[in-house]
C-alpha cells in the first residue's frame, strides 16, 4: 500500500506500507542514490514472518517530491518524524542503510528516539563519510567532489561508476542495471545536495545521544563506507552490537541477503 505524507508545505514523502497487520514494525530508510525499492528482498521475506515493513523515499528520491532545498540531515530527519507521527508508529525498529543510516542517527539524536525502541544501522555513512584531520577512515573529500561534479556533468556515468563499488560478490548485469535505474529516478539536484551533506555534516555527537539497543551490520569489504566507520559507531553508541559481514560489500542486504535478514529479525525479536 503506497501513499504520501506531507512533511512541510508543498513537500510530500512517499511511503510504502507492506503487511500493515504485522505485529512487529521495521521502518527502512534507503541510502543514496536509490529509493525504498532497494529493500525489495527484505519486503519479500520479512512479512512472511509477521513483520510490517515500511519503506520511505527520502525527499528528492524515488516517488517523493523534489524540492530545491532541504537535504541536510536535520530536515531529512524531520521528514522521518513526519512519517512516524502521521502513521502513529510506536515501538518500532528504525533501520537505515548508508546515508539512510546517517539520517536514522540524526533522527535518534534530534527527536530523542521518538517512537523507536531499536535502531539498526546497515553500512551507515556515519560518523563521517569523508576523511577529516581527526578521522582518517572515510573516503577522500576529492572522491565526493568528483561525485558532485559527475552529477552535474554526466549523471548516468557517475551512477555507473558508483555501481561498480557497491557489491563484493557477483550480481547479474540485469540486477546491476536495476540498481542503476533506481538511481536515475532521483533528481539530479537532490543527488548532488545529499553528497554535499556528506562533506558539510558529521554525526560524532549524535552517536552519544542514542539510548536504545543498536545493531550495526557492516561488510568488511565495503568500498563506500569503510569498515572503521562501523567500529566508530560501535564505540560511540552505548549498548551497540557490531556484526561484521565477511565477503560482503556496501549493499549487504543483497550481497549477504540471507544472513542480513536473519540478523535483523533476530535483533528485532530480542
């Protein structure tokens, strides 16, 4: 069941609600530059186990509205709050992949975990996606600047280059093209603006404000959000558990699909 939630004047967020009758709810926040469909292989399986799966398209991506502004973590976290309030969600597991993980972390800090009883981070782009003088573990800043430049000059080629980084294990050309097409569904300005947010914002202080049990799933072979980011999340979040995924890249929910689903459901039911 798909519908829209109004987040602010003239900005509506697309929501997909699978198995609304489920007694355990997971709200998924996708990563850049995709949309809620990235979690298709969770939506196919988790409802069979009694889960309600809610996927949102962050503004500028998928079927959500595409305003010119509003791509900082504060506003994106506020959009999540709008969905949680509109749907009257309580006691949910909030799950975020990559940039979606960063948004989830900001949500937990900014909104004090409203409605959330557990947090799950999947290859999260936190506490900093890029290298900084005090945090040398991320991507070089120049790599993100190249992504922004590529978005403005040849977005299909930029997305193709990014697609070559996300999997450790083989995927079929058709599957790779599907991921590519999801990226093309976003607006170019949102694609660039979120990438710029990686440069402008950090989440070190946010980590210490999380008060709920937290699961961190991260591939050891991730070329986008390097594994030391997961270790920093583990060190910064109280009551966090880190599960390394061997032979696994950035899209761990497909690279190691069965293990990912098992770890997520086991955590949710603890």
